[in-house]
C-alpha cells in the first residue's frame, strides 16, 4: 500500500533562496525523525490495541529553522506507522505521507519510506528502551481535546545505560494513550501532539513497505539520494527564476512540486 498523497510538496517558503536551501532539509530532518520515532516514544505509543490520530511534531532547532511536521499516526499492538508531510499545517484526511516511518517496538526494527523516491530502507536499532519509570505529577486532572487527562514525568532507560526524561499528558478514556509527549531535555527538545484520536484496528498491510517500492540498502543511501534530487529540483528552479543582472534571488513566492522520480 503506497503512502497517501501523490504530489511532492516540500517546505513552502516565502522566497526563492529559502526554497533552494530546503533541498537540504531531508538530510537533517529525516535522521532526527527516525531517531525520535525509534526511541522511547515508540514504547509510549504501543500499549494500545489499535488507534489512528493526526499528529504535530516539533523537532529540535526552533520554529525558525525547523518547521513543524504534521501527519498521521497508526498504531496496532506493538507496531506504529507515522506518515508526514513537511511544513503542512494539517494532515490530509485519510492519511498524509510524503515520507513515513514504520516501527515494531518489540523487534526494534522497521522501515523508512519515501513516496518521492518510491522507495524504502530497513531500520534497526541496537539500543532498546524497555524500562520506563513513571511518576504522576501533583494537581487536579484537567481536559485536553475533550478528554480527561493526567500528567506524568517519565524516565526512559536504554539498554546502553542512557536515560531520557519525558513529560506526558495521557487521556484516561483512551487507555492512557499520550496526547502529548514532550522532551524534558533542553539540549534536544521535541514535542509530539496527537489530535482527533480514533480507537480502531488499522489494516495490517499498513505496517509493511509497499510491494512496488524500491529497496535501498541503508537509511543513509535513501536520504542521500533524496537530498541530491531535492537540490537538483531547487537548483534548477533557482537558475530559471534568476533575473539577469540580479546578484541575489528574486523576491517571489512559489512552490516547488514534483510528481516523483523519473
């Protein structure tokens, strides 16, 4: 089953030189996203029979340098599927996906998928976060998205000895599913927010790469080729849009689109 969506609409920017630099976004964003999604976050979201939700993710770097990522999450037992459209304010209905991550928390393996490349690469992590220490914070329960929630501090301990501190907001009527996961580490901040949660059983096929996608040997190989293609797209447009005699990029608004690899 292919990732939802067919157009390759990468970070929409205010001017051409920002679009040109956006060709390198995949090189920094995708490793951050896969590191996040294959860490303790996966353990916190895989204690449900099944669910689907929209999501908004803010990674380290701040609002100016790192756009918010929005999309959808599908969960089935110990497996998760994340589909993302970079820079979108809202996920498309029915599932959005310019790229995605499939992760099996129990097996510590999964896949990175790119619709733009019509390809996927296997992911495997040696470090596991199976020991989670939780402490409910004091205060009256409140509501988020209409759900009665409580708040927790979580310390996730990895098999390599590292620890990661997190803050959770859990929906009590959704089997304690976290509606917000926030890093308590000031050096690597992130926030994941779930909205419009539905308790359903997603199709098992969602947690496998599409049959017609090309397999890349490594995550790095897929990201490097995606980055190179994006730079070619933005670089070619940069040359076409330059005004003769102008030393800098023209001040125009546009959007670079592609229908995938030739």
